[in-house]
C-alpha cells in the first residue's frame, strides 16, 4: 500500500466505475456506485452503501476504496470494491480528530485532514489494506483575520506530492500550507515546514502541475488561485502570484471548492460555489501564469467537488445542494466544458473514478 499516485484519477482495465460520496445526515445514500460510459462520460447508478456516516470524501487505490466519516467524532473506513457494492473492511476507525474532510494514501499510511480540530492524522494500513488505529496526530496552530472562519486551524486537505517524499496539508484557518516529510524508513509524516499565504484568503485545496514543479492553491474565502513553485528536493513551496477564478463583475459571494489540472498541463479548472460555476484557466508552457478564459454553469447548485476523468475528456461536478452529479465534455482545444448529462445524487460531496 505504498502507492502515492493520484488516487482520484486511477483508471483500471475493463469497466470504469464512479464512486460518489455524500452526507447521509443531509439525505445522502452514503457511497453511490455508478458505471461510467468511457465514450460519453455518462453515469448509471448501480448500487450504494450506507455503512459509514457522512462519507464526504473518498480515495481509491486498486480494489480498495477509503472514506472519511465527516462527523464530530471523526473516522476513516476502508471498502472492498471488487463486488457490485462496496463491502466494509471492518468498522470505521477513529481519526482522533473532528470533522475529517479529506484523505489520501501516502507511503503505507492513510492520511486525513481534520477540519474542525485543525489536525492531520496518520493511520497505518494493514497488509490487506484495512485501516489500523492512528499512530500520529499532527496538530496545526494559528488562525487568521476572518474571525468567524479562522479563529483556529482548519486543515481541509492533505495529499502527497508527486515525488512521494512529502505530504502537504492545506489549512483554511491558518492561511498556510503545512509540509510534512515522509520518513523514508517508516513512511510516517514528520513536520518539515509551513508556507504562509495571504492572510484572510482561506486556502482550501491544492493541485500539482503534471511536471511536479508547480502547485496551485485554491482559496475559499476569496475567489483566487495562488501559483506556487514546488521544490521536491528541499520540500519548499514558494508563492509566486495570484490569479482570480471569477470575472471582475461577479456579484458574489463566491466560495471556490476544488481545483484540477489537465494531464497535459494546458488547462486548470476550479469549482465555484455561490455563483455555481466552473472556471476554466489556460496555462502557459511553464504553468506559472494561469489566465481565466471562461466560466460555465456547474449544472446544479453548490459544486463541492470537481473530478477530471483520466482521459481528460470529461469533468464531473458533485453539486451538493441540488443533489446531483453533472458530467461535462471538455473541448480539447479550449478546455471549455459542455454539460452532457446528470444523475440524482442527494447531498453529493465527492466523485472518484477507477
């Protein structure tokens, strides 16, 4: 289980499936399973599992699916997805943190970002992929100027870098990205440094350029994207500049949620809640100067998550408040997505493909 690849974009031989997370406390069905038409991107729901409460974020690794339980108690769970419906591998395991919103696999561990408690948890994985009790809880410190949202740390995402040597945690409360070294002997995360971003912007999620030399931090409290240089040799993240992800005349408020980058590095997309759009940004060859070129309706209300198919031909928006997942065909020349269809998915919060 040492794979540190991009689990959200894993594609297996044969039929491709989509797994859709949701908030069961808001009427969601748990983890929905859907077949994916590789040509059209269309989804057809085939099953569901409500074994975990509020499985708001998912990560896929081969035959195993991992989910957070975004509850006050906070837990993580593993599923075997070789059958028609996800089969739990044991009971959910506490993350010793509150409100986990994101998780990823890194060097034999499952890492969770715990929003409410402002921490990152490392949970070892058994040989069969089952989740073991937490071995470390790494607590962030600090806050920001937006007092109703930044009175303390709020870790919103944690993911490995492309080299597999580091894990980065994006913290909305501290306006920073925390960087952890992954111990080469054990894989355990150890705090390495913290990169400060502009106060009050509320960073939420990060995505890497396919070259691995740059990263893009999407902010929730201001609709901007920060371009950063990433040095995998030293574990250093250097902010280079900001780019808006909504047009100047957008009335707002706008709350960006997710950012994804094309496999060829030509385009970047962001989901924007509030005005309920998908932003298209063109990237220069170096990936350092994104330019907002278009926005399109997200197909529903409150797009909490955005996922790109491995082919780069289709985008999937999980529209939480309208309760649907909409898919889009991406124009290969402009990067502009065109709505192609949707399925009902109450309280949808996340989509992964594999």
